[in-house]
C-alpha cells in the first residue's frame, strides 16, 4: 500500500483531453527532429554537442513519460469500468 501512496505523490493526477495530448506529443516530436538536425548539421563545439544530446534525451524521456501516463490512465479507466 505504501508503494501506491508514494507513486501517487510522485505522479500527480493530470487529465488531458486526447487533442491536447496529441498536440503536446506532436510538438515534442518536432523538437526531437529539430534537435537531431542540429546534432547532424549545426554542432561545432563539444559544449553544443553535450547540450544537444542532453536536450534530445530529455525530450525522449518526456515523450515516454506521456505515453506511460496515458497507459496508466487507460488502465485505471478499464479497472473502473469492470
């Protein structure tokens, strides 16, 4: 039970409609592509490389977190419907 309470503290409950979620995902994917393009064509120093790699990692983590939150929300909805 304590694990569930700790998880609830870590992941606040946020409900987004599907259109909003898709818009956020689309924006993040565009930023990922832009960052990849910058990595290939515009990085000229080690500092810029490190920054771009960190940014890319953060955006990909954010995208995965959104997917996980949606999956958890769907699982909760399924549990409530049964």
